[in-house]
């Protein structure tokens, strides 16, 4: 099983969900399924999503989802503060973009 927590506009996947309650959906586990394949299975595109997590770790589209995983899906308009560069490699996620953090 994959425990999936939906946030923001993605809560609309579950009819009747409320913003003041947790929106959690349990999906069937599929062996060797990547995060990208999982979101496609849900009918989502990468452009629909912001920063997402697998077991509390920032998800990459190529990550294999383990059985029993807890996934947090955030919509495109919900991203980490400062772009999450401390988790994404201090600027290496954007090409031709020079950032001086210090």
C-alpha cells in the first residue's frame, strides 16, 4: 500500500475533502514503480505538482516508491521556501542561474 497525503488544490481528487482535515488516500503498491509513473497513474502531470515527498524525503521523478511508503503531494503553487535549494543542491536545479547565498 502507498499512503498518499494530498495538500492544497490536490485535495479535489477526493470528493468532499475539507481543508481543515487530513486528505489521505491509500493506493495499491506496484513493484518498481517510479514516482513519475505513480503520478501518471493518478492522472497528474509534473506541471500539476510542486515539491513532493516520499517518506519525508524530497521526491525525484526517477525514485522507486517502496511498499508502505508515505507520499506527500503538493500542488504547483506550493513549494518549499527559498525554492528548497538546501535540499535541491544550492542552485544546481536551475541551469544558467548564478546565486550567491553568502
